[in-house]
C-alpha cells in the first residue's frame, strides 16, 4: 500500500505529464461537467482553465455535433470512440483546427464509471506536410509532361527562326518586310528562353552540398531587394533565430529559392507595406529516412501584407505558366518547389486575398558531420 507521501508524489507526476504533453486532454465527471483541461487543450480551444472548469462539455463544443456525439458515446454508453481524419475544432476568433479525437470512459478501481476523457491531437502541421508532398508529386508529373512538349516545340521553333533569318537575307535592306522578320526572330528567341526555363524544371541535378548559413544568404538578398524596391515604401523585417547553425545545402539553389520568394513578396505590395522573413526550428516534426536518425526541420517563413492570392488560385500557383502577375513566365514557384524537393524539404503557401501571403519552407536540419 502506498504511503500518503508516495501518493502525493504520484499525483504531482501525473500533473506534470498532463501539463507537458502536446495532446489536449479534457475530462468530465459523472455530471458531464469539465473537471480537467490541460494546457494543450486550452491552447486548442482558446479557453482558459477558469473559463472551462465546471461547464458542461456541450457548452464547450456548442454547435460541434461530431465532438458532442463522441463524448456522449464515451460518457453515456461507456464505449471508446475515435476519429483521426474528419474533425474540425471550431474556435472563437481563429481558423478551425483539424484534430484527431479519441474519447474513452473513465472507470474506478471497482469498475464503476465516473466520467469520460477526450484526447485531442493537432493535425494542422500534418495536413501541411501532406499538401506539400502532393504539390511535389504533381510537379514531377507536370515536369515530365512539360519536357515532352518542350522537345517537340524546339524542333519546329528552330526551323521558324532559321527561315526568318534566310528570308531577312533575301529581302532588300530597306524592305518594310524586314521589320516582320525581325519580330519573328525575336519572338522565336523569347519562346526558346521560356522553353529553356521549363526544361530546367525537368533536368535532374544533384545539389552541390556544402554548409549554408541561411541567415547570411537571406540577409544579402534583403539588402539587394531593398535597393531594387526603393521606389516603394516597403519595410523589410528579419526575425532570424541566431542559434541556427549552417545547414547542408546547395548555396546557389537556396539563394535562388529565397530570392524568388522575397522578390515575389515585395512585388505583391503595390506602394507601401511590409515583408517579414523569419527562421525557426520546428520542434514537433522530424524528417526520417531509412538508415538515418530523424533530423528536425528548419522553417523559413516569408510573409507580406500585399494583395494576396484568391483561394481558387492557390491550387494552381505551382503549375508551370500560371501566374497572378501581369509580367512573368509563371515558372518561379514551380522552380522553388523543385529546389525545395531537391533538398528533401516541403513548401507551403497560405494566403488571404487582400490581406497577404505567407510562404513556409521546411528544410531538414542536416549538418556536415551527420
């Protein structure tokens, strides 16, 4: 039999565990009133312990029939139930949170039921990574198709350009038709440059890995972008974690990646606004590969308060030639996606039309000695 001192120590341990885990825990008593809500559950629901304790759980989840039904099953029928795919936790003043939910009855040592417990797990980051994988897979498919089209176009394009040059040589120098042959030649060159950019998406290239100081790379890009965008009133803000050491990557490719993203952010601002770049270590997710130990992810976020992207366009922004700009080929984000994939990372875009855009790049935190 445990002594009172041992029992007190056990209770303190249980409390520390509940306060430390990243799962939301909500317990109700026999009267279906909330008797426990841990810090993670408070963060998920947006309610403090004072606001939640003693309230009926149906008040807490008012209008959320799926959650109420699951808790009823555990509390009134004494059965465990879970849903790991379809639940959106609605919260006041915040976007719905995708969660995995498990509900179970709580039994006493004698077998009687004295309430129920709900376990919540935040799935938002998992969904982001799933979306990034789907985008990368779609890019591979589109790149394969684009490669075939590019090869088919280059052959007749060469013939068109050659014919225009021969025609120009046959025409008198002062012929008004010379203007048209010049246009034909210039347009053929322009199409060829676009095709070369497109083919770059499909050409396999192993990154030349070396230690890359992301803070240094981003700092240099911001210096140049401040100059390039000096006709606008743009505030560039850096929130870079100084504790992040250099990671293994291709400096040229990563420079191209973040130059594209920071330039896009600045160009999304019409006259006045802000661009913020931040770096952090994602503590809750790791990249795992066969034969290697898990490594954490470095997340670089580029945010702006520019014009944003319409929700119906978000699924198309990585498609080659799709662009929301008045100028440009529409290959920039597709190239960014390829560079991130080459570094075994993920790229995620969140945007609200009229409010701004945030692009999050997650890269594996790999050092040379690892």
